[in-house]
C-alpha cells in the first residue's frame, strides 16, 4: 500500500498547528492589553485588546478547520482496496 503525500505547501496539518499557536498567542496578547487598559482606565487599549482577542480566536478556529480538513483528506486516501 502506497502512502499518499502532499507537497509541503499543502500540508494543512502543519499550517493548522501554526495558526492555532499564533491565534492563541494573539488572544493572550489581547487579553493582556485589555486588562492593562482596564487597570489604567484607557478604553482605547481595552478595545484594541478585545479586537486582538477576536483576531486570535478567528485564527485558532482557522487552524482547527485546517487540521480537520487535513484529517478528512488523509482518511479519504486510506480507503480499503
């Protein structure tokens, strides 16, 4: 049985993992900024922080989707003969 391989530029699992990690980092950055804005009373920083949190969540969701899609593609190529 031959294993189906995709070129590196299409490795969705790795891209998904990277997007999940970057998204988590962005989300943490946003939470920190929002909290500091709350402590200092700077609503502008709070809003920027909330925006970064949302951006991070979206990137994490993209990463999860990429990994799920990679799994589905891999399963479709492991069909029994």
